[in-house]
C-alpha cells in the first residue's frame, strides 16, 4: 500500500504536516480556473464589466475559497498570505483594469474589499463564535517543551477572547423558545353576493381567482 502525504476529508485537503499548503494551493488553483472560465463565458466581446467581475468575486470566489476556513484560515504563513493576496489582486486588477504597478491595498480600497487574509480570518472567527454559542467548542491546549507553539484552535480562541472580552462567556445565537397560543386575528370568508370592501384598520383583504361556490359558480 502506497503511503500518501495528503488526504481529502469533507472537501478539506489534509497534509502530513498540517500546514495547509496543499489545501490553499488547490483552492487558489480552482478559484483561478473558475474566474477565467467566467471571464471566457461572459465577457467574450469586450471583457467583463467591473461590476460583473466584483459580483463573481463576492458571490463565487469568496464562498469557494472560504469553505472550511475555521480549520485553517487563522494562522497562514507569509507564503500562504502572499498567494491569497496575489489571487485577490489578480481579480480586482481585472475588474478595475488598473496598471500592474498599482498597489494591492489601493485595489482593495477602491473596490471596498477587505484584504483576503483578513476576510478569511473574519470568516474563521465568525464560525468559531457560533461553535462557542452552540456549546460545540472544546478547547484543547498543547504543551511543547521547547517552543511556545499554539494550535490553530488556541490562536482562534485567544483572538475571540481579546475581541469580546467579558462578552466571550455570553455569546449566544439562540432564541429562547416561547409558546404563544393566543390568536390575535380573525378570518372571515364572505359569500360573493354579500361581499363588501372593508374600511376597518388593520384588515387584510385577499381576493382569490377561480374560487367556486356550492353551485359551481365562480
């Protein structure tokens, strides 16, 4: 049996070092292929318009790239961050048709787009906060004798505590269930020959098309 250094689980590519290089590289490649396919299919004549390109980026590229961000997006290294920002700059530069010398941050500001590494961290922390609220967040610490190494989960938890402070223990997205059986409205079905337009306030009148009476009259 051949030993593989990578394995895919629920759409996330795991490597033997858990540094997410393979997963990020594959996602970037897929996003580039999607973008160029859209560019070829939609902008055959004069190219994609700026608004269309931004829509593709927000509606297709970002959801594709941020899938599973809670598992990997909190601690990208410099190489991974540069690759992500390069992908973002490629698309935004295409939308603005800006010069190659235009700084990345300028393209982000003009299109009101958060730098991609920060956007992914935001998605990661949002999902982590939901897990805390659902009581599905079990923090496991890692102790290393020689280094101050922290797991991805420890980094995310520390960032959540720094941002939320005392509110960390009050995170909740649950609505308290209540039973309300009081009916605060009345339904009246009037016969056709007795129908009158109501002038009362807070009244909704619904007209049906094709209804029939007992004598099959419409």
